[in-house]
C-alpha cells in the first residue's frame, strides 16, 4: 500500500517521554509512504527527499517511524518486522528496525 493516512490514540507518556504514565492520551496522525504485508508482519518504508543528515536528524526520523510502526501494530494487529528510511537524493537506505 502507498500513502496510507492514519490516526491513532497513544498514551501521552509514550509520545512525550518526559511525562509520567497516566490516563492521558494523544492523537497521532501521519501518512505512511509504503507498507508491504509479509508472512510474519509488515515492511514499512519512509521516503525522504532530503540528504541523509546527522545522527541528530536521523533520531527525529527514527521517532517518526516508531509512531508509524505503533500505528500499524494497533490498526492491523500485526507487527512491523522491518522499517527503512529511504533517502531518494543520495540513494541511501537506513534500516531502523
């Protein structure tokens, strides 16, 4: 599948890690670029048009893919087995999971 919009409710402390566990939730929305169903779960691809940046830049993308993976697992009830950042300009791929 391509360009899949989603909205999921996640515990607030999962989104904002500085918060203590509580009964509060946050709605997370996004659009998954590419999702491939495999035998044991899913392959998730996120395409980036910018260059692969510093480790700090990558950590923001890793966090994004974490939320995408959580959304897939909640909505489809199957795990994400692999997730990749695909940098189109430099033709690089970075495995996140």
